[in-house]
């Protein structure tokens, strides 16, 4: 009877040929597939400690004391190993996400700097346009002022020409009358 309890624990937790601890080889195993994989070192150590305790219990109290308990312990160890596996997968995924996050943060900072540079350039262009607009407004005002002066000169010249023509006409009229 002791041999069958040991074989249940061994067949569920270790490979006789290679000395590697494997689960999922027992019929009715919770793994639910024909695939086997090596258990994590931590779970192997726990399984080994439990196996030693089971051996002690079998020697003291007989095989029947652990017969029903052993499959439950094997299931717990398998679940623990799956939890370790999931934890490792999550850690790998977390590292990948951290790398993605760092890349995104770097890209964000780069885009932010480019945006700032573009904003600065736009402000410089706007300032240059404001200066040029002011210069053009000043030039327009200057040209309008010159145009008004020329219009006044033209009016004055026209008046002068009119008064000159009038004077000539008067002097001709006077010359005809005399």
C-alpha cells in the first residue's frame, strides 16, 4: 500500500526517466491535456517536502491516511504551478507594456518638442508678419499723405493755372478794349 501512495505522488509530480518533475501525466489530472511540462523549481521543492511528509505519515499511520489526501495535494500543486506560470506570463507582458509605455512616452515628448518648435516658428512668422504689416501700413499712410499733398498741389496749380488763364484773358480783354 505504501508503494501505491508513493507512485501516485511520483507519477503526478515526477518523471522516473529524467528526474524532472512533471505534472499532467496522471489520468484524471486537472491539466486536462496530454501535454506535459516541467514544473517550476519552487513548486518542485514544495512537492518534494510534501512527499517526504507523506512518506513519514504512511510509515507511521499507513497508506489509507494519505490515499484520499494525495490527489487533492497534487491538484493544489498543479494549480500553484499554473499560478506561477500565469504570474511569469503577466510579468513578461508587464515588461513588454513597460517598454511600450516608455516608447510612447519618448514619442510623446518628441512630438511635444516638435509642437513647441512649430508653435515658436509660427509665433516668429506672426511677429514678422505683424512687423511687415505695420511697415506696409506706414507706407500706405505715407503714400496717402503724399497723394493728398499732390492733390492739393494739383488743385493749387489748377487754381494758379485758372487764375493765370483768367489774368491773360483779362489782359487780352483789356488790350482789345484799349
